[in-house]
DNA sequence: TATTGTTATACTCTATAACTATA
DNA sequence: TATAGTTATAGAGTATAACAATA
C-alpha cells in the first residue's frame, strides 16, 4: 500500500559502519595523528599516555599503570626505562612492599606534559571537528561507559562513577 | 553566594577521559577481542575486515581496498596473497587498465564471511553491552561522522551522505 | 604459593623507499 | 611523468613464557 517510488532495500548495514569496526579504524587513525603531532616533542603515543597518566594519578606501581594504559607490565619496563633515563619520571622501591616499584613523574616530566596537553588538544580538536560541543560530550560519555564496562564488568551496574 | 556544601573543583577532565585517548584504547581493545574471536575461524582482524569489505563492495582494485581498510597498498599485498592461496578471494588483471588487479571474493570466501558476521555480532554485542539500542545507534552515527570527515575533509559540508 | 617487576622472544602491524609494468 | 601493484626492511606494538625477589 502507498506509492512505492523505490524498492524497499533491507538497509544493508555494511561492516564498515559497525561501531566495532569504526572504533578500531578511528583508534588507529587518531593514534597516527598523536604520533606525528608528538614527534617534535620526542614522545611516542604510549610514552605520551604514560607521562600524562602519571601526572593525573600521582605515584603508582607499574601493575596499576599498565592496567590503566592497557600496556602489559612486561612491555612497560622498557618504556619506563627510556622515560627514566630522560629524567621525566623516577622509580623507587616501595618500603612497605619491596616488590613494588613506585613510579612518579618529575618536574621535568610535568613541564613536558603541559606542552603535550596543548598538542593533544589541537589533535583532538581537528580530529573531532565534524562534531559540535554537545556531540563531543555525548561521544565522550558513551565511550567512557564502554571503557568502564570493559575495564571491569562488575562496575556496569554500580554508580555513574567516572563518566 | 549560595550554599557551598562542597568545594568547587575545576572538573579536572583527565586525559584518560579524552575522546581521543579513549578512542585509541577502545580501538585496541575491540581489535583484541576480534582477534581472539576470529582465531578459530583462521582469520586475523585485517583479513577479516578485508574479506567482509570485499563481500560488501564487490570487485575492487587494491588501492581502493587499502584506502577503505586503512591499510597501505604495500602491506595489503601479502595479506591478499594469503587469502588468495586459501581460495577465499581471486585476483585478475583489469583488461581496461592492465596495471590494476581486480580483487573479488569467492564463494568460499562468502561462505566464511557468514560465519565471520555472526562472530562479529557476538563480539560487538558484548563489547557495547553497557549501551542500549538507542545509545549504540547514537555512537555509530557519531563515529561515522568522524570517520567521514577524516576520510575526506572536503566531504564534511556536503550531504549527510553515508551516516 | 602468589605477586611485582624483569628479560627474552616471536609475532603482528605500520611506515618508507625503491622497483616493475603499465598508462 | 604518473599510477597500480610489488618487494624489502626497519620500527613500533602485542602476546607469552620464564625467572628473581619478595610477600
């Protein structure tokens, strides 16, 4: 019934448009942009994330840091070695538990993070230029919810917590 | 002015919660899940994406395929070689332009994609389990807009096009 | 026994340059 | 001269397993 000026196509929904696929693609794309933007600063994306996280979170053990950054503890070692040699962070044994190495950002590291944050803001502002402020907030909130549920499935039902 | 039952904190906005950072993190997380889910099928994430895209888009040249999948043409060669050996796709020279290799999925490839799509749906359903249907649609639309603007900056102002 | 950090290794992915054959 | 595909290579990221020190 009604005029059928066009065949009723099943609304194909290509894989290209799946949220999972786009997430993977855009994640790599934004990482690439971070990389080239941070290159003049002398940091790669993982080093950037580690340093900023250390500024945000204060002194932490390597296990906790790795969990936050989604970097395996074994792979974190060399990364932190480099940053330590450059004087951007310090490692010391925790006297309370001598197995732990407490990692902390230095003042040189903090100074560098200021530059990093300005650069990151530029990258993101351009990357998300097709979205207005409200849309960016919506996106951030949705991604945050997904991130929390993947971190810890038990957190899903709890408080709005962090988002 | 007004009762201040709590100090007015500057709403820190940690880097961990930046859309760009979360995009990078979640992209790797979902890729990891695709990898382990597709392992029994015998495909890695890039092979998966290539095969599904070939089913969706039909016969295409390698340049176009690489652009869609965000895989450099030089890196695409070995990937397609493997899939061709396994009989999942075919390559033939374009008689119109003998430089081009036209890539097309085979019936064996199409059959495998059916299984891939079921598996992908499971992965995504779990990965985005903290979002309801409306929210998933919103997320997909926002990501799609971002994806289009990064593909081709000139497309931004045009029609709603593909989202 | 379990955990923290470490070392080592293999594999995947990414980036780049140079080559060939065609146009 | 430019483009499509190819080859080669180096670098970055990821995944695993085993180990020492400590709990």
